[in-house]
C-alpha cells in the first residue's frame, strides 16, 4: 500500500499542469527589460504565456528569451540586456 502511494505521488508531480512552467520565467540567459511608462503594465509573453508585471516600484524585469520578440513590440518597454 505504501509503495502504491509513492508511485501515485511521483506520477501526479510529473503530470501536474504547472510542473513544466515553474522555472521558464528566469532562465540563466534571460533578457532584462525596463518599463518607461507612467502607469502599471502587465503583458503576457507570446511563447511561454508568462505574465510580466511592470510598475513604478518594479520597472525592470527579467524576460524569458522566448518572449523577447513579443515584448519588443510594446512601445513603452526597452530592452536593457541581451
């Protein structure tokens, strides 16, 4: 009975909907963006689906390299690093 539970737990962890999305927002090769607008901005990355939040207190945010092209299209965001 104990072994059956362990197998089930491992399967659930591997198959859970959010399991593959826990780390893609902060890869080691992330690109830093800065928001230059006056209000808050939230934008969803076109590839990862991650939501990036920018506001007065957090103007700079690391962006997954796969989402860079979609964020470059936003007029009030500036890429700071590659």
